[in-house]
């Protein structure tokens, strides 16, 4: 279902576990969560209309997610549940607020994936090594995927190199910035040096992404996204345009908030029709 896919994309865009962003902001700030939050519990449901009201329908996948933060605001654990049982766990390890290891576990408690990160003296990630399935080997060697990063004098990432399991270059990504340090252009290249896709970004006065445009190698439009925000800095509208610059989908949001101005219920509308309900319980340290 297209609208369900869009909902999942937005959830991933707005919240990801054990953030690896270069800027020194904790995960609460990056995900627009206010206060000294200890944990969040989120459930995602199909929205249906009954007797003139919008209510929860079937559960979406992943149905329930639980995220734990340390007192400095960094994610230390994420659990996903299905049918009331744990289906996946991710745990993060830190040194001086830098994530150095991220491990994924299956429902049996067995480690299934590992990501290790290395930093320079300024705290920038310079290398990320991902072992997708711990037990898989090839020609006697453990399968791994490495990504390396380069930065300018301002500490902004300017290049990302993603390598295949045989250590050959798979993808190169280059970044350009404005005077505020916001990414304004991303160029993704194939291993032979040919351009795969170009993305350009514009921002609101408050620094939120306002427009994201992707172009094909020949310069033609690939797709365009436009974002709007409410007074609490949460998405209020998300517009998706196709390669003809014609509006494909319009996603809007309604929220209920707690006393910290964090949303505890979100209703997503697709082309004016209720589509998804997300409920979130938030526990604070104090």
C-alpha cells in the first residue's frame, strides 16, 4: 500500500536509532524531543473512520517500538515487538558521547549484526564498519561493509565512500554546504565515477528542511519533496511530487501533546483521508 509505505518513510526520517550524525547534538535534539526523556514507547496503527470519529484499526509493522535514552539524551537501546513478544533489539555503546558500537539481536537473544565506528580527534566519524550477519563468512573471512568519511575545516562531512564486501568502491557521495553549515547539495556517484543522483535542499528560517529535490544524471527532475512544520517544530505537511513536478501525494498531520510539547498521538492523513495513527508514551527522568 503506497500510503503505508509513505508513513514508514516519514517515521524513519524523523526517528532513527543510535544516530551517527556528525553534528554534536544528542538524539533527543535531533528528533525534536524536549525535556530529559528516559524512554519512548510507540505503536503504529491503520487509521479508520467509525461513526464520524478516527480510531485505530489494524496494527502496522513494526507494530511497537521502545527506545531508551541515557541521561545525556543519547539512544542506548531500541526494542521492537510483534504479537506481544520481542522481535528485535539494538544496543549502542558510547565513548565521550560518541557511539562506537551498535549491535543487533534477534528474538532469541543471538547477535545478528554489528556496526563499529571510528573517530578522529575532533569527534568526527571517519570510518564505519558493518557486519550484517555475524556468522556469515566468505573464503574464510568475515563479511563486512566499510564506509569512510572526509570533512572540511569546519567539521562538515564533504565526502562519503561506501565499499562493497570485497573492499571495492560501491558508491561515492559528495556534500556541499551553505554559510550556516546546512547541506545544500548531495551528489551520489557510481563506482565508475558516473553521477547516479543529485539532491538539492533549501531550508526554513529556523533551519528545517523546506524543500528536497532529486535530479537524474541528465539534469531532469527525479522527484521533489516539500515540508512544512507547526509551532512545535513537528511536520504539519509533506508534499510529494513526481518527475513531471505534479503533486503525487499530500500528507498532513494532527497532533496531541503532553506538558513538555512532545507529541503523544499523531494522526497522518493521506490526500485528506486518515491513514495512520501513531501513539507514543514518554517517560521522563524527572
